[in-house]
DNA sequence: CTAGGGTTAG
């Protein structure tokens, strides 16, 4: 009887097994506790301990608290706190359990303040203490405390502990200090997969995919086995870089090692294929999945949206509803994004309103951003201005920036100036804004304004992000910057590019020098500036280094420039190569002299 | 009582 498992409380009503409580020994109570999940059950058990005078049994109380902190809610943590407070001299194990609960229930500050109490009790933190607390520091953005914990871990000789070390790395990475994370990582003699995962994830999330991938190669060289988490971060790095070949290799690895049973891995694969320009790859992963959660559907919806397939986005959304999967805020971002990129204003507003009214999802700043883009793209510039002006939350400079680029594409200089004033009040350090407005002024021939803006930009110390395009050849990602002369093949590459431009001109290409805003530059100089744009460098690098007939895939960090866009169209027909260019906001598939965006972007 | 995670407007 004493060893009999406690009955499964969940299925029975309390009255049925209250007699059982009375005949049970504490040991079976102990073994049943971890299986009890609901607060109601736990309270029943506590009531039982009072009846049997076991309410002060430390072992039982510890188990009770552990049950509360396993999958904690605010209520179960309050209850755990009550139990905890009644214990006269809690040990570090009990504190650890509380830390776990608080950090898992999104109450990081409570974890941190409880830790101070533990220190006041003269308790020494152990290897179980640090992971929960470091996580709490990340959530609470308490980086000072995080660093103090790091020092403490060093003092206690726990900084290289296999459980502590990854969380230390993660704490720095989560504080936007990947270099700090790298320093922790460098100090480990024999990093395990988990430590590699932490640092790779840190780089991937800080948009430093190259470093992430080189650590991934290091991991492989050390004969460590990548797991599902490794694969997630590596795939997101591939997606950032547009490294399709590596992504495909990872996909093979995933299949070979049975990692495709993880829904998250498949979702990351969908995203990777979509962002590397292979919508077909994304679709085939999606269709291979036996189980699809909200995130998987969202990733597929966003994939269609990115590739400008608005109709597929809508039908996917309907199919998702038929499959009884609830949409989330990201699903709606995909929907709104698709509407704005396909010019479906009414449809967009319908989804926007249904979000909160039907699905109870409160629109966030990114949803508002889509709506501004939706109106702006459609040329409803004043409506967009009014929309931002009447928002229930304070607009970010990004929202105004969205409208600024709509003003630019619709050539509305007057409104652009007003929008620029709004931006400058919030953030005057963004070089791109000055460039957009100054280009608009230049097109209107207002050279004094161009000059004033340039001076203002220099005065504010605003810098424009340099254009950068990358292309993957033989598993190596090559990056090119506008006017790049430092790449190791630059001379051969420049000669090839000069040759290419000559050929293009023979079939009617006229460099659009009006895009180079510089009153003092000669036309010839402008043409050279235009010729060495990063996207042209990357495309001609691809032409030189990949077999004839294969698709060229280029990724650019900014919007594609108009001249490069028309050049790419001509190249696709002249050399009979498909070019897929991913710019900062969408895909351009160049084929037979045409682009999938229909020249509207 | 231990860690690491994918999808997010412009």
C-alpha cells in the first residue's frame, strides 16, 4: 500500500478519493505531487497535510512548492510564496525553486529581490541558482545585476559549469552584448553543444550571421553533434544571408537526423527557404508537415506575402481557420503586409478591424506600420498622415519614415517636408531620411534645398547605411559594398562589370544618372558611381563564378536602386539568367527581361 | 530546483 502510486487526481472528484488520502503514507504523497499540476489539486493536498499534521513537513512543502514552480502562473506563484514565507529557514534548494517559478512566470523582479533575501540568509548560490536568475536578468533587462551574477559565478568557480555557462552567454547576448557573450565563450576550454547554441543564437539574433555560421563550422570541426536548437539558429542565419545552399544542406541534415519531428525546425526551414528566394522550398516543407501550429501557418503566410502572392496569403488564412488553428499577431502582420504590397486597401482595413473585434488581438506598432504603408503605397498620403496623427499610441520615427518613402515614390515634396519635420523631432540621426528628401528636392530641381539638407545631415552627424549586397558561391557568402574596391577579386570583377555595362548599353541600357544626387558631379562620374553599386557588383560576381544557366541569388541590405533594377531586367534577358534579388523589403525575380514586382516597389 | 529556440511593418 505504501508504495502504491497515488491515484491520478485529475480524473477524480475530491470526494471520491478523500478517503484515500487518510490511508496514504507521506511517501506516496511525495511521489504523486510532481504529477499534480493544477492549483486546485495542490490546495487539496495541502488541506490533507493539515488534516494529517504534516503541514510543516519540509520535504512535502518543498514538493508542493516545486509543483507550483514547474509550470507557474501568477496565481500558483502567489500560493508558492505563501507556503515559502511560512518556512522558517528555507535552504538554497527551496530558493532555487522559487527563482525558477518567478523567472518562468515572467516575474523577474521578484526573483531578483528574493535572491537578495537569500544572500541575507547567508546562503551560497549553487549551479541551480544561476540559470533561473540570469534568465530573470535578461527578461527584466537588469544587465548590471546580470554582470554582478557573472562576477559571483567566477568567485564561486561556477562560471564554467555546463549549466551556468550557457546562461551566462545568453545573458550577455540577451543584453545586446554579443561581444561580452563571446568573451565568456572564449574562456571555456571544452564548450558543449549548448554553449555553442547560446553563442550562435546570440550572433543570429544580433544580425551577425557570418559569425554565427563560422561558429557552426567550428562546432562541426570539433565533432559535436548539432541538435534542434543549433539548427534553428543556423537556419535563421542562412535566412539573414540568403545562403540557400547551406540552408539546403541543413535541411538534409535535419532529415537524416530526425530533427524534422520538431515543428519549430520545420517552421525555421519554411522561413529560410522563403527568405532565400525559394518559395517552392517553403511550400514543400509546409506540405510535408503532419502537425502545423500557429507559427508554422504564420511563417507560410509571411512567405507568400514576401513573394508578393497576395491571393495565396488570403486562401492560406482561410485554410488555417478551417484547420482550427488560431491566428496570432504575426499572422496578421503577414496579412496586412500582403494587402499593402498588392494594393488591397479595403481588404487590409477589413483584416485590421477583425483583428481586435473578432480575434481579440490588440494591434501593435508594426500593424499600424502596415496600415500606413497600405495607405501610402496606394497614394492616399494625406489619409496616411491623418492615420498616424490619430493613433492611440505615440508614433515612432519608423512610422513617419514609412510615409516619407511613400511621399517619395508618389513625388509629393510638400507633404514629405512636413513628414520630415515630424521625423526630425523624434530622431535626426537617420541618414536615409535626408537622402530621400534630398533626392525628392533634386528631382524638383531645388538645389538650394538639397544643399541645405546635406549640410544639416553633416551637422547632425547622421550617416547613411552603406549599400551592401551579398551572394553565396560554393558555400561562401561574398559581400559587396557600393563602390567597393577592396574585395579580393576587385580588379577582375570591375573589368567584367565594365564589359557587362558595355554590352547592356548595346541593347538599350541608359544609366539613370538622375538617381545620383550631386550637383558638382560630371555625368561620367555619376555613371561610374552607379556602375559600382553593390547589387551590380554582386550580380556580376555571380555571373563570373557560377555555371551558365543557374539562378543568381543576391541579397541587398537596402531597397534596390532604380538603375540596378532596370539593369538586372536587361541582364536576365541578355545573358539568359534568372536573377532573384532580395532587397530589404521584398523579392524581385528577374526573368526574360521582366521583374515579378511589375516595376512597382 | 538546472540551459539553449523559429515566424514580426519600413
